[in-house]
C-alpha cells in the first residue's frame, strides 16, 4: 500500500513534464526582420557600350588575335569591378579537328560565402556564318553582337553593380569559351556535344572542389529588339521552379511582354552541359521569337549579327531582372 502514493507522484510528475513539453513545442520564435537592401540601377547605356567594345575587337573566334585581345579585356573588366578572377585555360578540339586554345573566365564575388548563384554567358563567336542567306558570306566569321556579346555585356554591367552585395551572398559570373563552333543541323545524338565545349570542360573540372551554387542562369542572345523569351525545354525539365520564379519576377517588373508564359523547345546550350555534367540546376534565358525552325532571330549565325540588332531597352530589362534576382536572393525573398 505504500507504493501507491509514490506511483501517484510519478504519474503527476510525468504529466507535468509532458505539459511543459507541449507548452514549449507551441512556442514560436519570431523570425528576424529581413534587412532591406536597395537593388542597384542597371545602366543600359553602359551595357550597350560593353557589347560594342567586344564587337570592336572583331569576331572572337578562338586562336585569333581578336579572341586573345577580348580575353584580356574581359579579365581586366571583371577585376576592375571587384571580382576575384580565375582563368581556366583548356584545349578544345572542334568537330573540324581544329584544336582551339580556349579560356573560361570566372569572376567570383564574395568567394567564401556559402550561399551562391551562378550567372553565365559565352564570349566566343561562331567561325562561319553558315546560316547567311548569301552563299558568298557563309564562310565569314560572325561578329556575334547578339549571339555571345549581348549576354556578356549584360553581365559586365551586373558585375559593376555588385559592390553593395552583402558579404553572406556569393555570385559567380562565368564567361564560357568555345560554345559556338559545333555541327549545325547535326542528326546524331553525339553531334550535340560538338557545341558548348567550354561549359563541358568547366562542368567536368569545376574551379572550386565541391562547388554547388543554389542555381544558375544562362544568358544567350538577349540583345535584340522585342525579344520573346519562352520557357526553354531543358530548363523546365530540370529546374521549373527557378524558371517560374524568374518569369514571375519579370512580369512583376513590367517585362511580361518579353518573358512570355509559353513553353519553348529544348535548346542545346551551356546550361544543358552544366546540368548534365555538374548536376547544378540552371536555366536558359534565350530569345526564341519564331514558332517554326529556325526558332532563333533572323540574324543568328549570319553576317548580320552586328550592333544594328542590339537594343538598349532589351539589355536593360534583362540586366535589371538579373540584379533583382541577386538582391532578392540576398534578402531571402526569392
């Protein structure tokens, strides 16, 4: 009979403990207020000038003097804008058998920050204008004002604005080389790997061991007037949440007429190689104005891919969107 009071005490003790535990589990700690960081203003005039400067060097075909001069200028620009720069040199064998001396240019902002995103474009230009309507021009090198230089120009102006980036937010800007010299119209599955040689090399040889950004965004052909940025196929197949967030933000910023809510085809581009070989989710912002082949702009891979086709308003829309993505991500709002 002396055990009964002791048992009652135990019951009451455990009941009290459970009550305390339940009370603690329902107590919530208020989240700290998110510090608002002003989003810098993207200067479309400067972005246009960055595009024009690349074109001034001449077609940026690997192994040419124009290619070397452009590389040195790009490295200098990233350093001037505060980046820690890595030059990833490599040899790329084209489908023609030509061995290209190539360089992926990597600009790191806050390189020790764990939270990171990747922004990229290709900086080389095509070795032949094989889509030109004039057969006499089809062996000419391409200026690549839109196809290559436009994305790089936007990212250089983005880089110039990262001086106010919070220390806990990291951004890597990569200019991929040897992207645009593959087999045009190839029918074999392996033909697609004749493109994007720079991103293939980088994805298999990351500049930092264990590199895992939250996601990446590729810019390709982002300079033409009245673009139609559809939701590209590989992007939607592998990173649909990122696509939808970016397109939603674009619409909120008043660029829904450019970033259309429609599905586009799957394009073999640098983002595909990054996803396939590095397993990093990455989306492609690429102009696909036509519903039938070729889906790209009429000046694509022609002698007409020059500064006459570059529109400052388009550069400004894409660039301001990229800054909004970066700074919203830094504030935990994206």
